[in-house]
C-alpha cells in the first residue's frame, strides 16, 4: 500500500509541486500584506510575477518528466497523453494571460492579492478536471471551479456592472449545477457506477432498448449534455455569456474565453467521444441541434453588438458551433480538426485581448469599450491595425490565414461524413459571419473622426504577445503540415 501511494505521488509530482508552491505563496503573502512593521505593502504586481514563475516551473516539470499512462488514486484520475497535453496547453495559455494581466491590473488599480491566489487555485483545479475519470470528482472539480469564477466575475466591488455579472453568473450557474447533479444522479441511480471505465464497459454490453430504464438513462445523458452546453456557452444556453463577458473585468473575460473554454471542451471531448462512444448516435443527434442553434445565434447576435466584449461573446457562440460540429462528426479526421480549430481559436482570442489591452486612453487611463473606438486606427497606429486585420481575417476564415485552414478541415470532415446539408448550412453561416468582421475592418480603415483619440504607449509585454500571435496566424500556412502531423499522432494515440 505504501509503494502504491508513493507511485501515485510520483505520477502527480508536477501537480504536487504546484499545490505546495501555491500554499507557500499564499501563507507568506498573507503574512507580509498584514504586517504592520512592513507598512502593509501592496504586493499585487510582485505576486503576479511569482505566479508566472510557479506556472513556468510547473510547465517545465510536465514537459521534462517521464510518465507512465496509468490510473491512480483508485481510478479517480488518469495519466494519459490527453491529460498531459491539456495540462501543458493550460499552463502555456495561463503564461500568456499573466503577461497580459500584469499591465491590466495596473490600469484598473486592482490591488487585492487574492486575485492571483484565486487564479492559481482555479488553474490547479483544472489539472484535476482534465485528468478525472469519475463522476464524483467531475462534479466536485466543476463546482469548485465555478465558485472561484463567481468570485472573479464580481471582483471589482466598486463596479455595478461587475457585481451584476457576478450575480447573473451565480444564479444561472447554480441552475446549471442542478442540471449536472440531476444527470449524474440519474446515471448513478440506474447503473450504480461512477467510474468512466466501468460505465463505458457497461454500455458496450448493454443495449439501450425501448424500455423505461433506457429512456431514463438517455434522459440522464441529455441533462449531462445540456449542462456542458451551458458551460461552453452554446445556444440556447448562452444567455449568461454576453452579460458576464461585458460586466467582468477584462482580464477575467480573457480567462473565460481562453483557459476555461479550452478545459471544458477537453472534458467534453473525453466524455462524449470515449466514454459514451457506444451510444454516440444519441449524443450526435443532440449535438447537431446545438450546432444549428449556435451558428444561428452567434452569427446573428454579433451583428448588432457595439461593445467589443459582447461582440467576442457572440463570436465565441458561433465558434462553439463549429467545435461541436467537429465532435458530432465522430471520425478520426474530425477529431484532428477539433484540436486544430480550438488551438487556432484560443490563439486568436489571446491576440484580440492583447490588442484591446494595448488600446489605453491617455486621458483617463482606461481601455477601450466600444468597437467604434477603433475608428481611424489604421492612421493612428498602423501596426496595431494590421495585427487586428490579420486576426479578423483568421477568425473569419479568410485564406491564407490559419483560421481558414481550421474551418476548412472541419467542413471537409463534415462533407466526408455524409452530412451534406449540414455542410451547406455551416458554409453559409460562415460566409454570413464574415460580414460583421468586415464591418470592423471598415471602421478601422475607412471611417473618419473629427477628433482623434490619443492612446498611451503600448506596454512591452503586450506588444510581444501581440506580435507573436500575429506572426503565428499569418505564417502558419507556409508549413502547416508540421503543425498538423503532431495533431494526427496525438489523435491516433488517444483513440488506439
């Protein structure tokens, strides 16, 4: 028994390092910030750099440590290629996010050290979430993560919009938690099992015939799908998304749009593609419904938005529809396109937030809020305008930017799967969505103002992130096979 415990600790050594570092930082931060002899110092910026150091060290441990694919902690978690890659991507995104947020907290004067502690805690919870293989640990990690996000969404106590966003997120999130708990209760009550492995084995030998038990089990699976659709912001369970994006601090909005969305999609991929594969036909039918609704709501809702955060919210609804389309196809090619699309989408989102964080008014030291604030950006700051145009071309799917290849592979896999009507609908919605991206380009390049807006000089870290993202999106098409080959190998390893 003692040897098994040491083996479990060795498998999770990067996670243990992360949690011990978090506890160390937490204790000493509380002691220093409440020290009268030190003058109650404000350690927010310093703590941000310490958080970046902890994340980078954990990333190095994950990338350099050798591991054995195995279950540990009584089948509650799985150490496999998917969890290792997901943890590495999470940490890379968190590194980019921290670099962007270090400037934002200075602009918005966020001096609470709890900001970074909560971010580190939710990052550690995401490690557990992407590796979990049990319904109990799935529910607990999702709820712990949600409680932290409720706090982060309403972190600015002096802002009415922030308080409203946190309250809406809490109320609708509680509703989603009830649905998730009801679905897990139905599944456990009918099978007596909570482990993914045991449930998958049961579904392989048990056929869901037309009986009361089968209908109840399908109802549990349907409720599970609905709860995940709420988490990723798919229509029609997207009502919370624009308001939370708009009211939350911009740094927290960036965290929602990148790290959080990636984690939930990875968990959905593991559950609905592997565990529920014996009844994938049922999952596919429900996914196709949410695909159509998300494409419709996302493309139409973005047209009437004036604020850039609400615009990105509706844009994310549209792209969630494409990601669900890749999962609904269920083929090897569609799973490759799923990973490729989500990486390009998150990379583009990081570029958008780095651009908007760099547009700080010199008069009142605040970031822009409206899309109309981008008027004449091509004349006032040509480099930023070019970066924005490249990112808009990418997210709209205009060749030869990386976003075009992401959409092309999903649509191509849809056509190969035999969903001809769905291919036509998705292609039409994709063409339709290009118009509201072109509207922003029109604002940036062709509209004029009588009074020019004066922005502060761009922070160095933000400019570095913006440059790297833009170059990756623009030059990826020169050697796209070098990016797709690892994805193909990863997908083959995960399936076989």
